[in-house]
C-alpha cells in the first residue's frame, strides 16, 4: 500500500482504494485499519476530485469497522463536501 499511496495517478489511487476495501472487509485488524485511514488522508487533501471521492468512500468502509477513527477526519470531510466540484 505504501507504493500505491504515492497518488501521482488514478491507477495508484485505485490500487490503494482496493487495499483499504480489502483491509476493512476481508480481515479487519485495528492496526491495519489505522494505517488505511492514514493513507486516505492524502486522498482527502488532494486537488483531484476523484481522489477526494475515493477517500470519502474509503472512510465509509473504515467507519463500519471503527467509527471513532473516522471522527478524526470530520473537518477534512466537511471541507471536501464544501468544495465547488
């Protein structure tokens, strides 16, 4: 996941998103979920609208496993939702 979170293109975003989805659905592990949430932060703060969407969608998977962890991203999510795009 470290290589994919470079975020320089849509393929990297997609690979990391699938890693997050897998971590949350197949084998939920607290430390892996925290790492996945940290990887999504970069996507939420991106200028790329598709990346922001994938970051929010990824957090929805994390929310199902650990709602408290997503609370840390509340302000970033609001900023994404207030974006013109």
